[in-house]
C-alpha cells in the first residue's frame, strides 16, 4: 500500500475573546506552520462562522489539503459542522481532527504564556493524530421495527401497550405462567382499596 502525500491544514480560531483573550492564537498558528506535513496554517476570528468555513474550503482547494486540523472549541458541539464543511469541499468527513483549545486550555489555564504553550502542545498532538486518519464510510444498517419487552408486570404491559399504540410490533416475554406480576397476586390495593386485577 502506497502512503499518500500528507497535506495538512491547521485552522486556529480566536473564538472572539474566548480563546484569543487567554492565549496568543497567532503564536499558535505560526507554530503549526513549523510542524511536519503542515502546508497551510490559518487564523480566524470565528472558524465555525460561514466566512470561517469558506476559508477552510478555499484553503482545501488552493493547497490541495487532505487532512484538516481545527483548533477551536469542543468537538462535541462543533465537529459535525466542520465535518460537513470539509465534505462540502470534497474531502471525506473523517479526515478531520479537532484540537480543543477552548475548554481544555484557554478556559482552564490562567497564565497567558502557559496557556499559549499548552495550546501549541494540543495542536502538535492533533497534527500527529491527523497523520493517521483515513477515509471512512458510514455503514448503513437496516433496523427492524419491533421491540422486545421482558417481564409482563404492570410496567412491562404498559410499555408493550405504549409501543404497540405507536405502531411498533411488540414481543412480550414472561417467565411465569401468568401475566400481571406481583400486582396479580394482590387482592386489594391502596388507596382506594380496589381489586388489583
């Protein structure tokens, strides 16, 4: 297998003052340029904004990038946005690596110089990880529109009825010879002293 020529692009986000107010994002961007296989390094005020995403797509075309590192906020919130962005530029969405320099660095490191050093380390690790990314396809799996409810006590029967009312095929399984659980064994129940059945 021939290893492709890696062309990594790093995009460092100011996130307004959320990141840039606590560390020097320009120093981080300049540092990223020195890392192996990095051919483009860009700093944005808000990378997740439309102009920021357009900048990523433009850099992908101009520099023939095949791996992307975004140094910004939490991947939990923003990774889907950036995956969609690079996919729009023709890259596989799994060729993206996120470097969380907001929650993991700027918000938790009080010293400006220490935060900048830490952000550089986070970006360095993200670039190293990006070298090992490869294109992936999302597998499509057929789903059976059915549910299995185990136990036919009051809760199990109610769950089975609710699922059936919602239009799902339901399998209700009970290990005892009768349904109703403990409730079926009682004579009368509180507070109205009604018959439990």
